[in-house]
């Protein structure tokens, strides 16, 4: 059986909402009203039953069924007090909605009079339709609140007033614990998802972080993972004090790996980690020297405010080229940065 | 036009059984990624794919999470580690087991018309 989250919400609501949230005011009839007038009253108000009230007390209810029975019995004109239903099931206004639902199920009535618990006076009437309508309204309000809250999170960077806003997530990764690899990437992924960032951007950040995190565990002996968000980019910085890298250019080659066999048996160490990081980021720099640790910095572009979409380099930095083509300058500068990797990058 | 597979079609084709699913499995799966290398899964997959793999450690769930796989199918009837199932439960990642080999599983899915990543425009 599939679980439907909105059903759970309804189950909560039937306990949260009170009968008074669904009840509506209704016309009442005095006990002296004649049966011959009932048809016209019910018809003009488009209702199927009306409570009979005298001295502010509910005395009974007169329904279409009572009227039909009266006609069948000869139609002798008498006050409604003689033909109304006296055997009433009523609800108190402060009861939970679930009580009304149970009573509809149990008694098969179409409506119940609703009374004030303190005074016993009639407050209104509640029908099956009222219950459904009030639940739908509550669900709609709940949905609207969620939408607002999502909007506020998604637009965090735009709504925050400052010259520049940064959001930083910091994590520490323990070395050697390969079984915990991916915990940090998973946490970061959930945070970005909470902020309403576009799934495509999140996937790239998650892959970059996960690959770097595994490297940190396998080769770096643990270290720090930091993600800095601003309105244009997500910068993932992963640093360790491990053995460092001899030849950064070499480790960037697809398939190059120094992983021991046991790591390979676990499905890692195929020499695709850094190429994967490079492919999923707009800028990548690695600063490493043997014995001095490694610092990797990857930048993934995005645009805040536009549903957290991926960043489009051409939109902000492109200049018109010959023949109406758009020359993308950023691509070149990114290429330049990557080719600088051997020199230690800009970290 | 991409053809989507229903979960039931996939299970039948792979003679597979559901190991873990609590209403998470999506009814439409776009494509298949078959690999035993974590980095390859992330480099060569599309979101909402079925991952066919012989990897059974918890890391495969992490990898499937990052690459946004729709479900993980263990081949050769391999039962994943207990920790793997626990992590999958936490991350709401559906798990299925097929008795077929990787070769047979891929062959059958391909013959049944499930496109590879590159066939989808």
C-alpha cells in the first residue's frame, strides 16, 4: 500500500478542527409554524431540514422526510411541533471534527444541529458537505503556508538586505571511515534542497562533494568540507592535512589512480573522482604539495531567486561575436583556470 | 520520444522482487544505469534511472542518492548488507533484487525497449 502524505494531513486535521469550524448558521422555525408553510420555507432557503427553536432551546428538527410523511398521512394542517422529529442527535461546537464524521457514519443523517456547550443554545447546523468543505479549506491554507515558507527559503538571498550575503555550511570528515563516506554530501544535499535550489544544481554539488569527501576519507586522512553559497555560485572547499598530491595534472587524468585493491573492490578508486568533480563544476582548482595537504575548490554556478536554476554563464558575460554568434568568454577563463591546476590554482 | 517503464514492467522483465519500498518507488522510470563503479554511476547516469549493480555496501545507497536514482536493483540475487538496507530506508531509496546476471538483466531490458541514457533526448 502506498502512503499518501495528504491523507495523513487530513487525519491530523479531523482531530485539530472543531465542529464550529464547519458549522453554518441556519434558518430556524418556531414550533407554532404550520406544516403547510414548511415546504415553502425549505424550498426558498434550499435546505432539506430546519431546526425548530422555541425559547432559545432546540425542540426538534423538521425535514423533507417529515413533510412527505405528513402529506402521506392526509396533510391535516397542524403546528410543526406535532410532526417534527424530536429524537435528535446533536453535536457540541467544541467537539473535534472526527466526532461529526463518526456520527454521520453511525446515524446516516445528512445534518446535525450544533449546540453551545455552555448555554445549550443552537449555534447552527453541520452537513456532510460542510465537513468536506472545511477540510479542503484547511488543506488549502496549509498548502498556502507551505508555499509561502518555500518562497521565503528559495528567495533567501534576494530578500536578505546586505551588500553581499553568504551562507556557509561547515562539516568535519573523519579519515579512514569509508563506511561513513557520503554523510556530509547527503547533509549538504538536504540543506540545498531545503533552500529550494534547482535539482540539477543540487545533483552537481552533491556529486562534487561526495567525490571529494571520499577522497578525503581514502587519501587525505579526513579533513574539512565547506560550502559557501551566494547569489551566483556555490563554492565547495575540501581541505586536508594529508600526504598531498605529487602531480596534480596527472591525478586529473581519467583512470589515473593510486587506490589500493581493497578500495577498488568496494567500487571506488577507478580514477574518475576528480574528472567527475571537474565535469560537474564551472571552476576547479587544486592546491597541493607533498606533505602539505590538499585543498580543492570547486565552483558551481546558480542563480538565486529564479527557482534556484543553474547559472548561465553566457547570460551575464557573453559578448556578441562575429556573424551574430555569441562568444562565451567565461568558458575560456574557466579553461585557463583548469590548465593552471599544476601551478596550484588560486586557493 | 522517451518511453517510460512502469515499475511492474521492470520487475517482470528482471524477474525481480521488491526488497524495500514504502510507497517511494516512482511509477515511471526513464532509463537504466548498470555499473559497479561509484564514479561511473555518477558520471554516466540520468536522474530517475534504475541502478543495476553488484555493489552491496551502504556506499551504493549514497551514490544512488547523489545521482538521484529512482531505485537500486541488486543483480545475481545478491542480498545487500543490513546497514545498506537501513541507509536505504532512511533515504527512502527503493531496493529490488533480481536473480539475473548483469549481462542478462541488461540484455532483457534493452530487448524490452528501455532506452539507455544516450537514447533520451
